[in-house]
């Protein structure tokens, strides 16, 4: 493995898989502010881990790479950053498993939901119906769900002063797809019989995705996934397919997801900061490996609570 690859996976080492002492932030002072904000996020959504809304409702905790422009987060990291991170992922030899490239088609549409699935009278919700192929048996899979975003923490990649290791505010910040949004969302699976037979799509998305899974000691099964995706979107299925067939540049998207936040927290003695720092380091070490000519760090940007009191509820599109 190259030196860049080794650096990129410092956060895959026991440092981010094992319990860490309470003074761990002293080792990563430049990441203290973002780590504390992500730890706050985890603390805020713990109720959804400890007492799930239903057997079909799960908490999703993920970090997505992208660009923050004028307080808006854009998940397209660009081809160069995408290929660089993909190369690092493919060079790492200790994944618990890796999936081949797989395609799914997602249709987003609005519909009402009954009360037992979290619906409120007079409100419609953005539903996602996903169609894909089960890699294990090649069966067609159709899944319906909606997501309610609970909270975000956005952080920008910035230069650091090489001597003092402090933020260098005299230089332009880095903006090449390595900004990060950490999100917590509640995902509710839905049975098909409560959904309308015919819908008018809000958006159709074709996603080609490859996944890399990582196991952590003390947790049964995969703990984290690193997903790289090529995404084509359109108002209709034919529009999305046309972009794909004409080789229109896709949206290049990368995310890191903690698949079992509750189980992982048990290995840290329940300390939110441990999981927060583990997730951040998995992003930061990619950024450090891809910016070898300068020191970089993350700083928090703004806070934005999710959810809107409007006629429609639009959870996270993912």
C-alpha cells in the first residue's frame, strides 16, 4: 500500500474501532470543534436509538462529502476527487467485504401516510420507492420508505498554518469536494398496500453504487460502510435514462455511514464523542491523503435544524 493509502486509513485502525479514553480530543485538537458538534448531534438523536419508533424505523448516521457554497451543501464531489478516493478504497486490503457495482432506480413522490406510520392529517410526505437486484440471488427487490432528517452538522475543509497547527485565515479555504455534512435521519419502511397505485414523480434517480464494509471489534457484523455512487437524476425515468445513455456527467457522490451506531456506542462505554471522532477521522484522513502539499483541518459552519412546517414534509433525498 502506498503512503497516501496508509494515511487515508489511519481512521480504520484500532484508533477508530476501539474504546478511547476521555482525553482523546487532546490528540486531535484541530478537530475538537467539529467533534463536539457531532457528539451533540449523536446525543440529540439517542432517543431514536434507545427506543425505536417501530420495528421498521431505523436511525441512519452518515457523513457525506461535497461542497458547501453560500450555506448550501452540494453532494457532487467531482470526478477527480471521486476517482482519488475510489483508488484509496480499492487499495485497502482489510475490508470485511466489498460489493460489486450495483444499480438501483429510485422514484420520489408525495403521498399521505396513515397515523400508524407517522402521518399527520393534511400533510403529504416524500416517499422513495427503490427498485434493484439482490446480488445474492438476482431477485428483484422493491422497497418503499421515507426519511425524516433529524439534524445536520456541516463542516468545511480549511488550510492550517504549518508551524502553529492553527487555522490559517489568510488563505482561501479548500473547496474541492472534501467538505462534509454529517446527518442523522430516521428511515421508516412502508408496506406497499398503504401507498397509491399511480403517482406523479417529483424526481427519478438512477444510482450505480459500490460499497466497502468495515468491521469493528466488539460489534457483530459490519459497522461502517464507505459508498461511492454515480448518480443520474431527472424529472422522469426516461430523462434520467437519457442522461445515463448519453454519458452526461453524473453526480459523483461519496458517503461514510455508521451502520450500527447503538452497538458501536456500547463498545465505547456510551461516550458520544468516541463515535463522533471515529466518523470524522474516517473523512479527515481521506482529506489529508489527498492534500499532501498542505495541512488541512475541518471547522464547523452553521447549524440548521431539519424539518419544515409546510404542507409537504420533504425528508432527506438519498
